[in-house]
């Protein structure tokens, strides 16, 4: 599956640090306008990985944020470095 590109570094980091679990609303904020089918596929990838890792979900329609971002290839440490560099260059 092709993972959509994030809308912004700041939004990705805000979601990561604000929510232990994310649902459709947060996924739309993270990736922008994507179809409900794409959201379902993204959540399935995350849920499958959660099962492998033994991570419990507390919301029936939500996925663990840390696992989800990891499975979707979103490297939080890399985003933090990039944001820091943008600030240093006064581009943010």
C-alpha cells in the first residue's frame, strides 16, 4: 500500500504527542483529504502490527499512535530534527 505524505511536520508531531490512540479524525489531519477506504487500509496495517506487538487498543475504532506512525513509515525523531533545522534556518 502507498502511504500518503503527511500534511506537515508540526501536525504530525502534535498528533504524536497529543494522542495515545488516533482515529479517522486525526488520520485526516495527518494526511489531508484521503478516502475512507484509504483510512481503513491504514488502520488495518496498524491494527495488524498492534496484534504482533501485543499492544492493546482502548478504542474500538482507534489505533495506537506510536505503532501506527511506525508502520506508516513516519519517523518522529527525524521529524523533530527536520523541524529543529527549519527553525535554525528561520524557515519555520
